[in-house]
């Protein structure tokens, strides 16, 4: 009797790429829900826009390459990129900017490098960075969270704003937009205000900005879920958050009136989203155990540096992209000590 | 008992907890396989050089008769598993991943089971010189029966090395396989006796028997066989985790010492032997019997009655399966060895060999065809499970790009091909396949390099020799001419001319000498 042959092992685990991606998307849901709660329906419209664009772009690229687009679309990596980009965008960004950012992420940052697994840069962050550099005004026009007594944007208003540019409020954009806590802090500090003064602003909550702190907390929850499921390792989030807390802590101890507290850094901007969902993108991160510690720690430091002294209010995207570039080098110098190698040759 | 005080176990990094599927065959006692209609014995059952056939077609053979002799130090004898007649010596398909053929001796049994004259038992082995015992193992054609098939007489030759521990590998960590489990349940005493003999041969002071905790009956049987007089033998139960039976992993589990990278257990004063090997050592020494049969597990959902057989080496796999009730309709793949490291056979018309511990007739659920591979997402799952602390994803990356230098920098040759990485890979990349490919390519190019080096050296030698001969010929010619000229010009003695000629002669001689010396190129390489 004859049999088909195959290479060992002949068993395989239940894991697959689709499942990994789906779990990350699932973990993102609480954060998305929180965003929707505080910023209204624009968040959901954005999500739909990026998702649709991502799928269409992947389909297009695969077709042009003469390959079957189905396995690529169904591995969900493109959709995950779309979601990550969507949660980073201001809720009422004009639709064509959203489309450009997503298309750039999928076509240029991902597929042009060879698709999933070959992209040196985190596609979502590449798309975000492109938009931030190209359309800085629109990209920093965030809504005021609804908890501040602001206006809750309905689906219809969101649609009108995104596709027709009609402000969701009769009194125009100014009535609904507000600075993000990081932005606010930045401007106020540049006006020589003390942090204790700045924090009296109603914008401020207990940990970070009102609303924002809750969104971050839900990201944290999603991140813990991913850790529990073993989808991500602890090294990158722990080292990134650890180094950010440490650096922020040092400056805060030196002068708490001009340096916000480490906790504020933790719960503001994209810190927690970045630590659990973006820096941990396996394709573009360092892959050795020690390398991941270094990689994460350096992202944490960069986030602080760019936030404090750089030209942009938030820094997670740029820090991650910068460290993406360094990842291969880090990997090269942090190979684990192989079983049975002499102890003095290398630490583990 | 001391062993119950839970001696320390050092957990190794990585590994997998996978369903062991041993229940299919673990409770089936070993039964003697019936005599097959023909036996096909490959001249190479072992690592090393193939044996040299001592018989020719038509020769009658007796059970236990030497039919092929070890052709080198690393090689192994081969004996007729039963009495009968040699019917053929030819290249035929064997159980090998390549599906290639190899020279085999085919014996047609006569059913009489007449034994050849066997060497005398060595009952006083404890007073016998280890070299003599090793000679016995060499005669008996014993090789590592755990699957490595390295000649045991070579592995136990520890001349000039200090050995303190003999490790007996009873872990049997691969799913499905139960032949060692059964052997221990039924003949633990034999295994321990073999272990004592091996300990004497290598001069170790203690024996550690490592066994996974999923085999309580075998553990009990071992403890009972030990019954108090544990003369330096310790039974160490290790947690069930694949690949605890890997030599380096087991040694680490039991002693906390790492075998040096690309080194041998001997480098840290240890020798490791499988339980079935130990039993065959006892057989060879205490009864003078060569290795002509072994216990093999026939299992999987694709066979009707899974079980454990003691079968003659050379029995066709199809006959083993037939004795277990034949295939079920769901059979999909036939695997020799375990499902993690074994290889899929193309056909069952091949013989079992000394290293065949298990044949799995697997259904499509048991050994599914892998889905198409996706790109590596660098998730690092493979890093988490690699017991060798490698970076499988980087190895894959470089192997795929045929960047073999980098694969070696990433310690490709420390990969034990356990398959843990491929098992967990969410992209279903046949990682081990890539590593084997890279290793093969590196070996091939190494051989090429050595061959080229050889050829270059031979060429240079030849060139130099030709040059030297040519120079010598010229010199001779010149001499002759000079002698002639001298004769003709001796009358008109021209001192000036003579001086010039002498000078020319000197230069020519010098030149010739130089060319002669310039012959051997500087030696490089290590061959
Ligand atoms: S497990 Fe597979 S996909 Fe993940 S890093 Fe390893 S090789 Fe790549
Ligand atoms: S097959 Fe090799 S690389 Fe893969 S886990 Fe085993 S030792 Fe590591």
C-alpha cells in the first residue's frame, strides 16, 4: 500500500494566524467601545472606512500580483491594521484622508515590502505618521469627550462631517473640538503655567484626561487579555511601560510642577494602546527575548523624549517606527545563549 | 525508598505538552510476531559505513549467523534473524525518508529456526575486561535502539575519558510509542541487568534511569526489579513533556548539567543509552545472542488492533500491519518512529530495521495534511518552545534565503529537529524541513569544498611534478649537448667561452633546483 509523504512533525497545534489576529481584534473591542462612548459615531464610521479600504487594497494588490486574494484577506492581518489605524485617527477626519492613510498602510507599508511578515514598519503606524505629517491640522482636531458636557455626535452628524465636511454642531467646529490632554498640557506648559494650575482645568481626570483615562484603561484590559491568552509576550509591554514610568518618574521627582506625573504619561495619548497593541506587533518588533526588552525600553524612552522635547504631542507612532528600524540590529546582537554553550560566552 | 523523596528534576526550556496517544497500545502485552515470508536486511541499519555482505545468493544461513560484517570502526555487524536461505542481494527500497533504495540481503526463512553456534555467555561480566565486553557488543551488532542507531560498542568506548554517570533513557517522550514502556513492564530486570553491564563497560559509578511520569506501571515494575539492592541505580521520574527523551534534555532533567553545544554527553562524563539497547546488551552478554529482533509498536487509528510485537529485523512492515489486523479504511499516512520526529513512509513494502521502534498507521485526523504555509509573522511562539534555545524563525528566514552562513551563526547545528517549533507555528511553516534542507546543503558544500581542495592540491602537485620533470629533462639535454660541445671544442680551447658556459650551467642548475623545490603548495584545511 502507498501513502502520501510529508516532513515531520506530523502533528500540529491548533494555532493559526487568523486566530492570532482575531484575538488581537477582540482585545481591541473594549477600547473601541470606549472611544465610541466618548467621541460618538465618527469612531465607527472611521472603522468601517479603514476596514473597507484595507480589504479593497489587499484584494487589488493580490490581483495585480496574480495571486489569490482570499487567504491574504482572511488572515485578518489587513483588517487588524485597519482597526489599529482607525482607533488612532480623530473621529471626524475627512474620509479621503482616512482612505489615503489606510491605502498607504496596506499598499506601501505592507504589500510593497512583500506582504505580511516582510514589512519592516508597522503598517498602521506608517499610515498614521503619513497622515500626521501631511494633514497636521485635521489630524490634531480631536473632539471633546462627551463627559465634558460636550455634544454627543450622532451617526448622521458623523456621516455628514466625515463625507461632506459639515460640522456636527450649528456653531461650527470650535463648539465641538478640544485639545487632547497631551496637547493641552503642552500648550499650557509653553505658556509657563505650573502643572498644579493646569490640572485645575475641567479637562483633567484622576489619571489622565477625562474620558481618555478610561479609554486607556480599556486598552489595558484588552492588553491583559492578550497576555493571558499568550498572544503577546510580557517583555515588550513591561519594558516599554517600565522605562516610560522610570524616565517620567525621575523628571517628575525633580520638579513635579513642570513635569507631569508618570501616571499621567501612562494614561494619556496612545501609551497603553501602543504598549499592548502596536509595539507588540511581532512582525516589526524585535524577536529575541533580550532584544524585546531592549526594544520595548527604548520605545518607552523615545515616547518620553518626543512628548517632552519633540515637535509632536504624542509620540508612540514615531517611537515605534524608529525602533522598527533598529529591530534587526537589536536581534543580531541579542541572540540567546544556545543550549550547552559555555556560560561565559554570553548571558541568556 | 530514597527515590520517593523526589530527587531534583531540572526543567528544560521549551518543549510541549501534547496528547500522548499511548493508550492505543500501552496495555497490549508484547507478542511474538509470526515468522514472515521473507526478510529483507539492509546492509546499513546503523549510522556509519554499511556492513560488508559475507553471504551470497543461494547460501543457507542459520539463525544468528553473521551475514554481514562491520566494514569500519563506525559500522555494525548483521546477523541472520532466522534460518533459511539467502535468495537475493540487491538494491531495494528501505524505510528511509528519501525513498531511495539501498543494498539488502533477502532471506527466505525455512521455518526451522535452527540456531548457529553462538559465543559462550559471559556470566562473570563484572570481572571481565570492558574491552572484551565491548567486543561482544560489536559482534552482536548492537546499535542504539531508541532510533539513533549509533553502534553501541563505539558509544561505550570511553577509553581515556572519565565517566561517572550512565543515563538510561526510558523517557519515551514521543506520542504513540509504547515499546519501551512494554519492555519495562515485562522485563525490567533484563533492562537493569543490561544497564549494570553497560555501567561496568563505561566505568561509571551510578546509573540514573529517566522515565516520564505517564508510565506508572513501568515505573512500578522498575522499582520492583530493583527491590532494595539498588547498588547505585536510581529511578528518576520526570514530568511528561516532549522532548524529555532527547539525550541532552534528559541529561539536563536528571542532572542539571548541559551537554556542551555540539558536544557529547561524554564531554561531561556521561553516557546515555536507551532501555531497549540495554536489554539487547544483556542478551548479547548473558546469552551470547546477537541483535536479530526488537520490540516494535504498531499503532494509530489506521490499524485495526494496535499492539506491541517482538519482530525479526527485516520483517516487511506490511506483514507487521497484517498481524495487527490490517489497516482500517481511514488510514491516511504511515509513519515510522514517533509523530514528531519520525518520517512518513511512501510504502509499507519496506522492512523494519534495527532502529524501527514504532509504525503509526495514522488517520487524516491524527496526522492531518498541513494547511498551506503562510508567511512567518515572527510571533516568537517557536522561540518559546525550542529546547535548544534557538531562534527558529531566524533560522527559517536564513535557510529560506539560502544564507547558510547565517544559519550557522544562528547555531543551526544545535537544532535537534524535535519539531516543537513547527508544531506551534501559527503559519504552519514546515520549519524542520527547512533546517534539514539547510543542513544537507551545508554538508554537501562542505564535501564539495573538501573535494575541490583535494582536486586543487592534486592538480598543483601534478603541475609541479611535470615542471620538475621538464626541468630535469632540459638539464640532462644541456649536459649532453655540453659534453658533445666540449668534445668538439676541446681542441680549440676557448677559456672565455668555457667560463660563460659554466656560468650558464650554474644558473640553469639553480633554476631547476628552485622549480623542483617550489612544488608542494602550502597545506591548508584539515583533511
Ligand atoms: S512560530 Fe512560525 S510564524 Fe511564529 S515566529 Fe516562529 S516561524 Fe514565525
Ligand atoms: S526543531 Fe530545532 S529549532 Fe525547532 S524547536 Fe526543535 S531544536 Fe528548536
